[in-house]
């Protein structure tokens, strides 16, 4: 088939909802159970089903075939079981280097590298405590280092949380810290890019 439309017109199948992790909209497309990359493990759900796309191999799966529920669909990257193993191996191979780089950045960025962010940096000082002790995201580069060591399984986990950290810092801190936060985010992007280039064969 030359296009999705061509595929849809030539296929006489049931209509399914598909979902790309982080996508803003669901799309209706006509697929059948043979398109599920779970292959022999496909549960062949009846009627309308929700699909999820692997962010690595780009294969589509019924969520029920990979043990997900509708509540599990969010903005994080999702990897199918074979790709997940590869991504965990990739992370474990570069984890020690990543820790060193993030610790170096934390030392140079004293405002964001300590245990907490000082109260006087916040737009509203009463938000400092809840921000500094959040478990939903790493509030400081020091906490990001701890999570690199003990929490994350993949590079995508690391990237998702440092982007969230920077977004929260920009929204909570005084405007004169925005360029500093942007610099931290650029530096974390560069660290990741450099490590991924080194790991490529």
C-alpha cells in the first residue's frame, strides 16, 4: 500500500482506536489483529481496541497485549518488551558516565545543584517547600543525580524528568532565573547527545 488511506480503503476490518504515547489526539484507523506486533502473543481483542506505538521500533500493539491499561498512556516514551530490554542495556552502559556529567553540572550550577532551591528564588515563597520535596519530579540537579543512580531504567526516563524539572523551575522561580534554567536544560541536552553519540557503533 502506498499510503494509510490506501491501506484503509483496501482493508475490510474492524475500526480501532490507536494511541501514540504523548499524542494529543486519538485517530481512528482501520486495522486488524494481524497488525499487532505482539504476533503469537496477541490476545485478539474483540471490537474497538486501543493501540500503542513503540517509540523505538515503531511497531503497533493492542494495549492489552502488552499489559497496559488506558491509565498507563501518558507523555513518556513507551517501548515494547524486546525494545525495552535494549533500552535498559543502553542505559546501564552509559549510566556511570551520565552520573559523572550530571554531578559536574550540579557543581557549576550552585543555585540548582544543592539539596534544595532557596526560598528567595521563588515567585511565591510559600511554594518552596512543596517544590523542594516533590517526588513527582527531581527539584534539583542533586536529586536528578540520585535518580540517575537508583530510579531510571532508560535514557527516556532521565530525559522526561529533567525536562519536567526545568519546566517546573521556569514556572515557579522568579523570571530573572529563566535564562539560567534554560542553560541547565541545554547542558543536559548536550550531555545526552554526547553520550548517545559515543555509544553509537
